[in-house]
């Protein structure tokens, strides 16, 4: 677990741990590096027949990336969060993969970048709203004023995003986007599915770094322990897993780490990569537009359902042992069956 990858201090030095301290110039260095990389990519794209970015993307996505990676805590140092960094890398990697494939399929170069902007807004908003509906009692427990409630609702520095919530909201935004642009939704959707799974893989690595979405007790060789403290030099904040096991009476306050548990976040990351490769391999073999979407709707719910059985952070819902994610997985799988019937998962017939 490493919720904070590093801190950029405002005193002119960057602590790299065992590598020593690196002289820097505070927050300006981060923005300088970001600007230099952005400028290089923009200049390179201007010389290409197929631009990597449309005008304004460097500024827009640069600011979005900075907002995700850098938490709004400007005291003695600026923390670079592992979860935010992985979310940013996943977003950019997934978008670039989809953009390259969509351009080859005949879509305008700016289509994917415009779409991913709406995905970002709707995805984060939907994921946060779903989390608040699930865990609002914990999020707002200390709120007293309207400002407290508003800050608690939008404060993502302590995590609080649910994948299925983001997927539902993004799906609605996607339908609206394709309708307004008069795009072939099934064709474009087949292109986007591998990128979604790639984003899942990066995002789950971020979950592992932060400590959320953790697993149940495990004695397997690859079981992991999470440290007691969220940060080694911050004794005021207990780690998420440690705090949960402490509240449940599984460990005592004098413990230095959690019990050994399943690294379910890494299971999900591997699952995302495998499904990305699977849907990429199936795409050129599909017999009909929409078949890759159907394949994704059939495979992801199955893997998610069984990974959920290994998790220790969610309880059963509706008087059953099934978590809310498992219930949604069942509904998604049913939708995948319906879609597979209307758009069969058949292979493209050979010609020639």
C-alpha cells in the first residue's frame, strides 16, 4: 500500500526515500514538466497527418490530469496520490488506444477526445454518486453545515468511487453523445470496450496502492498484509484495511499490520488486462457490430462476480449474501445474453 507516491515539498527539496533528496523548485517544477511534455506531444502531433490531439487538448487534459494527480492540500508539501496517478494513466492510455483504433475505423480524430471528456465528467460523477448512496452515512457523519456536506460530497482525496456507478452514468452519456453526433453507436462501442478494460486494470492498481476494495482473509503464498498507518510518518490516520479489521475485532490496536488477505485489487487488474486482450483479439473476428460489447457484458460480470466473493469490504444486500456489485453483475450478464441473442457472437466469414 502506498497511497502517496511522493510529496513535492515547498521548501525546495524532494525526498526520494532511500535515493536521498533531490533539489527541486516546488510546485513550479511539476507544472513545468507537464507543460514540456504537453508541448512536445502537441508539436509532434502538428507534424502528423493524424494528430494525437485536437487544438486545446493539451491545456484541457493537462489541467484535468493535474487536478486528478495533485490533491488540494497545500500546506508544507504537495502529495502525488497513487490512486489518482493510476486513474490518470488509465484514462490517458485508454483514450489513446481508443483514439488510434477509432481513427483507423474511419471516425474523425477528435471524436474520441470529445467523448472521453464526457466520460470523465459522467464517469467520476456517477461513480461518486453511487458511492454516496452506498456509504453516505459514513461520508457525512461529521458534517454540520451546507459547506461541510458539499465538501464531503466532492472530496475525492480519501477515495470513494464505485466502478459500476461510473459505468452506468458513462453509458447514458455515451448514448446521448452518439445520438447528438449521429454516430454508429454499436460500431464505436466495439472499439471502446478494450479501452474500458484497460482503464479498469490501471484503476485497480490504484486501489491496491490506496488500500480500498480489499480482500478477505487468505493463507495463500501471494496473500498480502497492509500496514497500520496510511502513511508511515502520519500516526493520526490508520490504513483503510487496518481500521476495518480493528473495528471488526479481528486485530488489536497494538498490531503493526493487518491479517493476510487476498490482493483482490490485483486480481481485478489482471482480469482487466486479460479482458482487454480478449476483446482486442475478438474485434477483427466479430461478425456484426455490437458483438464486442456483448462479449464484454458476458465476460466481465462473471469475473467480477467471483472476485467479489473474495473481497472483505462489502456486505450482502437485500437480505442475501450477495453484494451490490454481484447483483449488478447478474443484471449486466442478463443484458449481455439479450444483446448476444440480437447480435450473435459469431465469427466473421472468411472471404476470397
